[in-house]
C-alpha cells in the first residue's frame, strides 16, 4: 500500500483524475487529492472525497483538521497545516492534469496556493502530466518550464496527440489513466509486507485464466465452435504475469503465441477445459474465465466423415456441456480468499443478462460486452465493457461501471488491479 498525493489543476482532463483516484483507492492505496481553485470548476471536491474516503485539500489553512485522526488525537488542536503534513506523508506526488499555469509556477518555485505549497515542501518521486491546448504546449515558454521541471527532478509524461476539447488537433491530451498508473508504479517500486511491490501487486498469488474458443467435433473433419480468437484472455494472462503472479492459462485452439512466463495448458473441447480448470482451480487465488466455451456438443460423434449423400438436411442432437463458471462459483473457498471473474458477451439485454449471470454463477465480478458495439466484438484489439460487482446494499441490484473503449492490454491490467483489490 502506498500513499499517493494527487494534484489536480484546471483542465477539462480533470475527469480522468477521477479514474486515477478511484483506481488507486480500489487497488489498496491511500489517496489524497489537492485541487486548485480552477480545478474545482471542473470536478467538485466532494467527488474526490467520495472516491478516496479522504478529505480533498482546497485551502491552505482549513477551519478544522483535514488529516484523519488529528481531531481524535487532540480535540483542541488548531487547524492543521496540511501542505507540510501531506508532503511528509506522501510516497509519490502526481500532478494530473498539469496546466500550463501550474507548470510555470512549479518551474518558478512559487508557493501561492495549497498545491504549489505542498509541491515545494515535498521531497520524493514526482510525476507531471501536462494537459493543455497544442499551441500552449508547443509555446517555447512552456517547453522551457518543462525542461526546468525535469531538472528539478520531475518525471514528465508527454501529452498524447489527438482531437482536443478546444477543437484543435495536436499534442495536448492528458495521458490515459493506465499509462499514468504504470508510471507511478515504476516510481514507487517499494515492497509491502507480503513481498508484493507497487509495480507487482500480484506477486505471490496464483492467477488462473481461461481463453479462446472450444471445438466440439461432429466427425473427424468438422466441429462446432465460435469466433473467439483468445486475445482478451491472453492479454489478461500476460498482464497477470507482468504484475508478478504465477499464471496458469487454460487455452482453447488459438493462433496466438504463449505469453512470456505463463504456464499454458492447451485444450480442445469444453470437457477438456473443464478438466484442466478443475485441476488448477483449488490452488488459484484469482480466476478469470475469459474463454468462449461452447454450451453444447453433439450427442454422438461420427467415427467417419459424414457424407452428404444427396441429403437436403441433417438433424444433429446436441447435449449440454459442463458449466465451468458455475462449477467454479460453487467450489470457491469458504473463507473468501478466492476471487472469481466471469465474462459475458451478449447481443441484447446486456445488463440484465449480465446481472443474472453474476448472481447465478456466484461471481465476484462479471465483465460484459455487446457483440454489436464497435470495437467490442471478436478478433478486435480493443474492448468496451460494463463491469458488474455484487452490491453490499442491495443483493438484487449489482454495482455497474461502464468503462471507456480501450486496448485489451490496458483493460486486462485494470481488471486485475481491481480483482486484487477485491481480494484484499
């Protein structure tokens, strides 16, 4: 667990800071947010307080202490000087988004508000994420100021290129939360009591992943299958290994290379996959069922190739395959130390079907996507998902988050960090 101090300045990109605050908090870190006056115009302090459970810093000298525990320790204590306490408390300081104005004030060593005063008092790893109009970013003054910040020890993540909120196109977009999270993990690099590090939060855990399609033979030549390519499951397996886990990947037939450092168990049929999962599941701390398992198989497989022989039609009798996800949900450890995540691809009634599957399969998380959504179908490098988790307040109504379209690699890491937080 790390102490993350997040500075937020006046930019339309401030909404991305909400994702950062939420992700880090759910991953087990303690996050305190410092907002400039301009940032409050875009995202209210209450939003960050709700996401982090920590009072958002907005003024230099608050009327009451904002650091939890100060009042309990001394009810008569005067207002806390938060910028000094926060600077000493933080393990890493991130300014995202960083406006041109704040970058200039950091470069000049100014301390004229809560954020810049905290920055001046802070000694430790720090990350700057510029976000502004392309012409403001390219301005020689801004480039000079960024050079000074680098000389002062800041790591600077260059903004992405694309369409900007102002209507211009070019460099100026704040990096995506996943890129910022990777950079912060690299800056931290500290070890917790279990041997996990900020960059490897799954160290010491066993992650079981299923991926790809299954194939159910009709005869020696033909089989029933689906369009899954295994990209999502393989991305999850690769991300889990990168995050420090010992990974077992049970894979149906795909044309993908085995991820580095992953133990791959190759299967063909749904019953093959069921057997492989059954063998590995008891030892798994986190299980992600991303495979597109065939629901049915033919009752009798022909020993020889089925000939057309002038027939206009043919009737096949199908029988149900084992429900691997349901079996896993019923066989989780009773102490709650096993986390199970399922996937659901739908063509209609996405949320209703996903909510039903979350409950009936006893999942801790269910990732749902719609085949008809652009960028979310089979064989794509991206995915657009809704993430469902059981609600503590209402067992019949799950908590639902709609995540933006993103690369499957980034999505895989984000899912695993969230699953690790659920296990914690």
